[in-house]
C-alpha cells in the first residue's frame, strides 16, 4: 500500500501560464490537494527537448489531425482543409498540429515540476482539467483561467493556449521524469500532515 503514496507525475506550466503569473496559483492548488512538489525548475526548452517530449507515435499524431476534423464538423467551420493546410490526410494535419505545439512550448519559459503522492497522475489531471479549456469545468486550472478552443486556434495555425501540461498516464509520467529530471534534482520529504491525510 505504501507504493500508492510514491506515485510521481510531471507537471509543466506552459509559456502562457508563466507569462500570466499563474505559477504560484498552480503550485498552491497542487499542494492544497495534498500532493507534494519534489522538484521544481524554470527553463526555456529547446525544440529538440520538446520534440522528445511529445509522442512521435503515428496513432497519436493522426489523432491530433482527426481532432481538427471533429472541430471543423462540430462548429460548422467552412474551410478547404487541403488548400488551407496543404493536405487533408489526418496524419499530415496531425504533424502540423504537433509542430504548432512545439513552437508554442519554446516561445517562452516553462516551469517544470515533479509531483508526488497518492494517485498523483490522476489527481494532477483532475486539478488541471480537460485539454480544451472551453470544455474544462470551473474549479480546474484550465476551467478557471483559460477559454481557448481549437475552433479559434486551428484557423490561426497555433497550439491551444491551455496553461499547463500534466502526464496523461503512467507511461507518459515515466518518460517525462527521465527526460526532464536528473535523480539528484528530485528531493523527497515528508509533508507534516501525511500521517493524518491518508
């Protein structure tokens, strides 16, 4: 059972979150939930680092492209996809979206952190809220501080400004921990209330 308390995840405050001064609020919400931050650093990521961060898996990239088509259909956006984006193949469109993500993530400083605690991956995702801020519930970081939507971002050929990243699952968390942090940068400790919280 003690292993449940050991779960780690990566949370990254994106350039829009840093530039809007939301880093402190994000840290407050994570710690208020009973999770602990065991590594914290501001960096300006390179394109190479962000290329390593985002999956290169064909299905993942194709899904990015399919999401654009779903947005176009849902909102009745009139656009000649091939003329506007150079292709109507979901995988090729997905590669464009992935490039927009990378460009956005290197446009300013990031704050990266390791968060540890009971169900850290699921809890961090719950605090952050769904990827699309327009659909995020109030009370989540994205729901409270962002309203961006792919319906606006796609025609502007940019990533959705959604403030924050949190590892989506155990495999992502393990990959991101190895990529972004050296073992000596992680400092574990016991929070004062751990004995009474769980």
